[in-house]
C-alpha cells in the first residue's frame, strides 16, 4: 500500500474507532460500571502510559521552556474540558445525537478563526454556519433518546460545549504541531492533561468495583483506551501528514454514519424524522463551509 493509500486507511480507521466509541463508552457508563469522569481519567492514564512507553524507542526532542504553558492550555481544552464534557454528555444523550453534533466542529473552527485569526468569511460560509447551527439546535431541543434515563437537551448541550472546546484546542495547537514531532506533542499533551484531570476523576475512579466487570465490559474499557484514544491520536497525525486538510474534513461525515449504524445494530439508539432532518442540515452546513475553504486554498 502506498503512503497516500495508508493515510486514507488510517483516516478511515480513526472515524471507525470514534464511531464505535459512542455506543461502547455509553453502555459502560449507563450500566454503572464506571462514572464519566472516572472513565475519562482511566482513559487518559492508559493512553498517557502507552504514548510515553513508545516514546522510549523514538528520537528525543527537547521542549522549549516557554512552550510548556502552551502545552498546559492546549491540554486544558483538548484533553480535560473536551473529554469531561464529551463523556458526561454521552452519559445523557444518544450516540446518534452526539456524533451528529460533533461534526459541526469545522463550523465552530471557522467562526473562531474569523474572530481570533481574523480570517475572511463569505456570505456562503455564513449561510453554511447558520444551517449547521440550526440543525444542532433542532437536535438539542427536539431530539429524543431510546433510553428512559437520558436527559437529551442537557447531554446535547455538553456535547456542543465539548465541540467548542475541541475547536479552540485545534486553533491553539497550530504553532505547536508545526514546531514539534506529533509523538512529542501528544505525549506531553496527555501528561499535562492527566495531571489536570486527577482531581476531577479520582473519586469516581476509586469507586469502581472492578470485580463486577463482565468480559464485555473489560474489553469495552480496553477499546476506549487503546482504540478510541491511543489509536486515534496515533493515526490522525499520520493521515494529516499525507492528505490535504479538505480531504481530512470530508472524512468527518463518516463518523455519524458509523456511529448511527452501530448504535442501531446494538439497539442503543433509534432513528426518526427529526434526527434525519437535523443531520441533513448539519451535513449541508459543514459541506458549504468546507467546500468553500477548499476553493480558497
């Protein structure tokens, strides 16, 4: 397989792992094996350990002292706030809602870029942003879940705030990722994230009754740590190095499709007219934003 072919395969695997993660992580949390903040801490402990172990066999790169604060801020938005809000939101909402709302990240990045980086925004981009946000709003206010204990509006709000946090992180790391090797960047990002997370997740992680875990639960936790965290953060930079940003952007459309099909197959969610309509608005909005970006480049 050539390098471009491998990059496309890596990008597909990232979307597949993320897509499966919505249902797998939700089932573990909703069956009360582990609470969201404890799960996030466990996830980051495992991924941080894996990144630092592998870094032993890779070339070393020194971090400038002035950049440590930038790593701290990036970890705050990209690991801590992002993951805590995502898992807490996923506890309350459905996999289809969560994955659909997450694809508005390119729209939020566009808005933040226009505000922070002073990038020019066309009328068509504004129209795309409006459509996407209307779709997300419809999902948040009117979407329903198949699980009686869910609180969809609250869960969707957390997922939306998580998308904003992740978008801020993407803008913050532009210079860091250009300066440092992806592995150097990720291992320090996760180490800082782990340090900040400990006070938030320690109590819930300590309360976990490990002896009650079924085989499925254990493998689900391993999947979230190794697949949906370590694997995605490892494969994403490999794909980004070989593919255009516009190509990478298009692949995000796969995430709600994979998440939706897997959730329906597992009986963890259902589809209705409101979800389909809102998803189409979000898809169209993201398409208008990303297609114009591609032409601008």
